[in-house]
C-alpha cells in the first residue's frame, strides 16, 4: 500500500523539475557574465591599440618591421592594464602605398569563470586598428591681419610667434616636398601684389570701369593747363604717372567679382584686380610654397598699418589656393587635397574700396564665406579681442563649424590657438 501511494503521489515532481531547470539557467547567466567580461576587456584593448598605433606613426618610417613590432609591443603593454587577459600578441604591418598606413592586430586570452563548468577554459579576445596619414595633401592659406591696431597689446609679436610655430608644425607633417603648401596673405584695407608679377602683368587694371572712378590712372598723375588732383577734378589735361611707380597695392575687385575666385581675364575688365597707391599698403603676399625659410622670412617682414578690410584678405587667400594671378602647383591624381583658409583679425571691418560701414562690408564678406565653403574649402576664423569688442557673428558664421571659430581675449592666446589648429590639420587618423 505504501509503495502504491508513493508512486501515485505527485507533490515532489514540481520541486524535482525546478531543480533540474536551475542548471541551464545558471549556465546561461554565467555565460552572459563571461561574455560581459570579454566585451569589457576587448573595449579596453581597442582603446590601448588605437593609442599605440597613433604613437607608432612617428617611428613607422624609420624602424625595421621587427623593430616596429617590438616598439608596438612595448607601448601597448605599458598602456593596457587588464591583468585578466594573458598571452597578448601584438603584430604590426606598415605600408606607404598611396599614403602611409599602419595596421596593428592584438590578440589575447581571457580565462573563463562559469564557462569553465562546461570545459571552456578561456575566450579569445582580439582587436584590429588601422591608422592612416599622408593620403591627403594639405594646402593652407593664412589671411593675417596687418592693420594698425595689431601694433597694440603685443598682438603683432604674438602673431609672428604663432604663425612661425604653425609653419613648423606643417613642415614637420610633410614627409616630402609638396605634401604641404602654405600661402601668406597679409591684409589691411588693401593687399600688396607686388611680388606676383611685374607691373606690366595683364591681370592688373589701371583704368576705370563703368561706375568706378578709383582706378590708379585716375588718381595718380599730373594735371597740366588746369587744376585738380585726380582725373575727375582736373580742368586741364590729365597725364597718368608711369606704372613703374606703383607700390603694389590692390583694392577690392568690382562687385560681384569681389566675392568670387574668378580668374582675371582681359575680355572682362571687371575681373581684373584694380591697382591703388594706398599709403598704408601691407607686406607683399606670398603664394603657395614649401620654401619654409622664405615663408618664415615673410612673417618676420609683416608690419602693422592701415584700416581693416577682412574681406579682401579672405578673397586673396581663396585666390591663392585656386586661381591666377597665383601660380597654383599641379595636383597629383593619386592624392586627395585638403584646402584650408585660416583668417585671423583683431578688429571689426572699418573700410573697403566703397564704404566705411561695418555692416555693409560684413555683408559682402558673409557672401564670400558662403561661396568659399560651398567650394569645399575649410574655413577657420580667429577673432583677437583685446579691446572689448563684441563677438563678431559674421566671423563665427563664416567658419566651417563652431569648433573652427576662436574668440581670443589675449594676444598670447594666438600661439596656443594656431597650435591647436595645426594639430587638427596634421594628426593621423584612426580608420575603421
């Protein structure tokens, strides 16, 4: 009877079933915990591998393959602190076909805790990272405020220091001549084109166009048989001076060519660059070059004078990257080219060819900024404000992004700002 009752009794079956189901549940939880540990270790390994690969770029071109691998192993193990992962193996591969590339693989083993219950004693953990650099060649135009206000608060001195430090960064980033080109465009109300060609060059406009009476020939000459200091005011015979007396100064082009990079052509006189004998003409511009000694000498020669016309500095920076009268170096089809303009100014716009209205000049400049960005050129703008001026919304909007506009309140901040921009332009990048 007792045996029959025991066989018919179902009360213990639920407990038995529950007990048997606990094992797979426990294993599933344990597997999840082991995989969670593996993901955490892999994330830390990836970060360490990325940092190692970036650090290796400075050695990749000089070390042998075996020495590079040894260096990679040493750097990685100094960074990676996960003591649970054992047997880490680091391998590297460097190539310089179509730019420089460093690939690094890291593998290791993570001992398991719960998976060990089903005879899985370890999990493989591995990552791959690739760093690329040098596939994009760099062309940078520096539009630098050389107006009279730059003489105060040590601004011109700081600008020269900042610019020369940036030139060093760019020079060091170039693996070969031509990898990096730089142009320097000092500006005040006008720019100085005296070094871009002789005064007989056909891109210079000496005479008036309809609606404009500011041309060089009309303002520089002698009035005989009458009186007047310009062609318009002369009541006798006006004779322009010899063009060889021109000091190299250029004013804004006719509108709307003042906001474009259209190449000058004799067929359209409005595209030519109008000469002017502005007494506060800045240092002469220098087109794209990798002659670093000459670029530094150009910076040393800069001198603060004249009123502020940011727009003309920006216009000629654009021209220096793209069109005549500058000689534009040929581009190698095997490379991509990054074109950049850095505009630095310490004050608001005060005068251009037509007006002293800041809002009017700002409006022309805003149009040009939009045109430059539409052409695929990256714009950095730097406002040096040591006089309590308001933030220039035009300059902020002119930049290619909020991270590319800098508002500085001290002259010395130019040095660190240019260094920051230089780093962003030249650093190697992780390629996923």
